[in-house]
């Protein structure tokens, strides 16, 4: 692996002695290149405002590629991400996605959330069974029986901060800039849920310990594959 050498010219003063600073070797690795990303997404113990930065280590490669491209192309907007990804090619975005998909980091502990028995039952009903009368699918239909995601396009729901999930549901429902206004299956589902249902679901998810593994792609039903076909179309690499 090639190494980049950074030479810093000019005098340095240590103990009253004028010395030239030595060159610094910077390894040309993906880990080194991705340090700007890890500055926000790297720690597992996010609190307060930082909880809006989600974990990306171990997320499905196709999902990460979709999100990176959406930020770059303005379909999903957050200015720091747009600046970081401006003019980055699809192929390099795919390299970035592959790097973070393979990255293993510890998960945070469950959040301490106070929910009523009625809220817990409501959340478990929607997560495990959905609401067929309103065409709301169960969360486990797409996100896997353990809610750890379905490779390669659907992310897991466990280990995410409650405030982050609430913000994303709000953006999907209202067409906010963070999620863009491009219709997809989650924006449709978010608009069908009441605020009470959304709050119950994200509180329940945030309070669960991380368990199990990501499901394989064939766990996604034919119906849900058709309903959320946009995520698969997006993930195809452009020439």
C-alpha cells in the first residue's frame, strides 16, 4: 500500500531550540481516507445532538451506497454530507459502502425508555404483524425477523438512537430535506402511521438489545420486493 508523505516546512520551537518538523507518513488506506466519516459516525456512545448521527458500520452495502449517492445527488440533503461527497464517483462511493459494511464496531446499550403497557403492545403489533387493513406491513417483513436488516439493501433497526429514528420518520412523513421528497416505501408507510404509533415503535426499538444477524436477501417477500423496488433500482452501479 502506498504511503503519502506530508512535509511541514518552517521552524519549530521545543525547549528554546529551533528545529524543522519531521515529515509525517500517512498510510494510503480506506481507514485513513474515511476518518472524516468516522469523526461523526465512529463512536457507539452517541448522546444528545450527536445522536442524530447514525451508526453506519455493518449496514448493508447496497443501502449505504444508495444513501451516499442520494446525499451526493441532492435526493437526501445534509450540507456536510453534500460537501464531503461532491464530485465523488459512483465507483468510489461503492468502495466506501463496502468498507463500512465490513466494519465491525460494538453496539451501544439499549436506551432507558419508559413506555406504558398499551404503547408496548401497540409497538409489538406493528413491528411483528403490521396493520393489513391500512396496508401497513410488519417491520420484520423488510428489516428481518431479528430487525437487523436484510442484505444487501435494507438496514437494521436495532442499535439506533430514538431521536434519530423519530427525526427520520418525521422527514419521511413531511418530505423533509434530510430525506428528500423522492417517494419510496418508507415515506408511504410513515404517512400511514399516527404520531402515537410512530412514538411507540421508535421507543420500543431503542429499548431493545442488539441481537441476531442480518437476514439474507431471499427473506424479503415478493410483495415487499415489488413495493420497495426503488431501493433495488437505485443500488445499480452507473456506467
